C-alpha cells in the first residue's frame, strides 16, 4: 500500500543547517535503498503559495495558505509499504518529527475503478 507522509514544521524556526540537511539526505537515501520511495518533494515557503477557491461562481485567489497555523506543510514523500506499522516506523526517522510532525495518510488506489 502507498502512504503519503506530509511533513510539517515551523518555517520561521526551520533548521536548514548542513547537519540537518545531511540527516534529510540520509533518510531519503535510505528510502531509495529500501526500494520503498515512490516520490516526494520539498516545497517552497508558504509566502510563494496561492490558494484558489470558487465561491458564488467567482474565483477567489489569495496569497499563502488558508489557515494560520504554527506548522506549515514543507514537503511530502510517497512510500510503498506493507502496512501502517511500517509507515509509522519510517515516519519516526524523518528529522522534522523532533520539531514538527509527520502526518501519514494512506493513498487511495483508483486503478481498479477506471473504465
């Protein structure tokens, strides 16, 4: 089963030191070496984001995310894993769990539903 790992942390206090980046690259390398990595990306800061809604038939485009939160979505991974227990073990390895959090969400497989 595929799991999405949504990586949250406080951008204002984000640690992008060489040591922290080395930890991220190590975990990324481990996911590739284990053959579970299905993709993922780091995201630019929320100041670069736009939010799009349609209300009353008219588009509304605003800067940044909709909600003010202490933690912002900074990136994601998609890993192919046998079960939720394995997903939790991988989440524990991501460096941001020490200052933010990792949300784990199963990915829905629509392949059997396509005509």
